C-alpha cells in the first residue's frame, strides 16, 4: 500500500518542530554539509501590508517514478515493499550524487561520509505501527500520514465541505 505524508498549509505555523523531530529521530546534526531531511519553507505572496504568508514543510516526496531510484548506478535506492517509501542503503551507496542530479526537489543530502541520506518516512516507526516522528510532533496537526487513497479521500471531503459552506453565503 502506498503511504505518504501530507501537509495542510493552513495549519502550518512554521515552528520547525517537524525538522527537529526528524533530526532527533535520525541522529542528525545540523551543519552546512548535512541539512535536516525535513525543511520548512516560508512562502510569501503579495506586497505588505496585505502580503499572505504560508509555511510548507517538505521532505522526500517518495515519487511514483522516483528519478533518484532510476539514476542510482548501484541499486542503493529501493522502494519499501510495505509502505512504498523510497529508501537508500548506506552499504550500497557510493556517494556519486547521481540521485541528487536526478531529484527535481533537491532532496538528497550527503553525510560526512559522502553517502546519500534522506527521509524514509521513519520506516522503523511505521513498521511498528507508529507515525513518522515529524507527524507525531507537529503541534498543529498540519502533517498527516497514512494510505494515499484514504488521505486523498479525507482532503476531497474537506474541500467539498468548504465549497458547500461558501455556497451558503451567496
């Protein structure tokens, strides 16, 4: 079954708790060479004082076509058979950075050993029926994790409910 992490940008406050939880879960130290696997970006639209601000928490997108997986010459990048998450084997990675060149989102990070690291949706936690660390930690519940078809259905339902509410005011 295909699982994914979804973000509700209306709930995200940019607090960075997800990034800190990711770093803690994966024993990451922040330095210029090794950024956290989940980052929060501030997006501004418009001019002051009417400017709109949103925050977007992003990690690996675990793409269906996974360009990083296709570009890896050693087969170090594989798809998990249980969750469909894209994961990397540190033993097989040679640090050639082909994955980084192929990724349209700039996700692959390289550790001090030169090998690729990235979000794996906390596979160990998920296989023990726990949420990924970033989802568990989010204080506003902006991040959701689950089967893609289930969460898409919830999101579609929320969008339909908002549409009905807005039509009532016409």
